[in-house]
C-alpha cells in the first residue's frame, strides 16, 4: 500500500524537517540525540525520520550503521505493507542501497546475493543489472591471480635480461644486441598480454553470466505472469 501521513506534525518532527535534506551529518546528530523520543512518535512520523536517518548514514559512508538501520526499514516496510514512500518503492530502494553499502565494504558476495534478488523482482532494471556486473568483476577467480603471478615473473625476466644486456651484451657482444632486444621486448609484450587476457576473459565471463541470468529471470517472470 502507499504510505500516507497525517496533516498534523509534532514539534520534534517539524524540527527534524527544518534541517536541509543535504545536511546529512546534522540529520544523523539530530536523530541520535532524540532517538528515544522519535521512537514514541506516531508511526508515519517515526517511519519518515527513520528512512531519512538511514539514507543519511549511507550518504556519509557510515555503511555498517546503515546496514543495521536498512534492515529495520525493510522489516518495518514489510510489517506495515508499505510499498510506496515519497513516490518510491521503499523496499526496493533500501535493498539497493544495502547492496551498495556491502559493495563499499567489499562484501561482494553478499552484495551479489541482494542484487540477484533485486533483478528477480525487477528483471528490467538496468541499474541493478549493471551493478551486479560491476560487483562480480570485483570477485576475482583464481586464474586472475595465476595470470598476475605469470605476468610478474615475466616482467622480472625482462628486467633480468635488461641487466644482462646493459652489463655484458652491449659492452662485449654487440652482435647479439638485436636478438636480446627482441627477446626482452617479446617477454614484456607477453606479460602484458597475459594480464590483459586474464582480466579480459574475466570481464567476458561476468558479462555472459549476468546476461544469461537476466534472460532466465525475465523468462521465468513472463512464464509466471502468463500462468496467473
């Protein structure tokens, strides 16, 4: 259901609303200073302030606190069947920000789980789809570390060859300089190719996986919708 509020507002609510929406730290300080009183407000006022406080925590980067309060907002919106709040789907919006908070805390697997749930809810939401791809790109598979190790080893080899070239080849064996330069440049090029290839393959795998997941989710949504 849509969220509705009374036309009368308490003094604490009016004082809170007098704070500019962009002054996130003031919002946080006010809420935490009067939290006990805020909890005793009529539900519409309490919920309004709760959402504003939760969003302010996210905006200032207090992600751990935000996660705790986001759960409260989600549970409350479910309990009171609040589907629309200030023109937005409060459940979806809060879950999306929760995923963003987890991402910023580098809890990528937890963020992935939430983003998949969001796509199941709205399989055509491009923001959730793009965010899931970004999140999965941060979860590096083991072969990325292997590629990185190989590339570093090859760069060290190239550096060693340069040292030998400068100290011995150029002063004493000039005839071998072109061959050594070719070997050194080839190893350097291959090291770059290995690392770029590894990340390129990872990017491709993520794109393919998410695209398949989205298509499957859309098909399931269509099937369930047509069967009703």
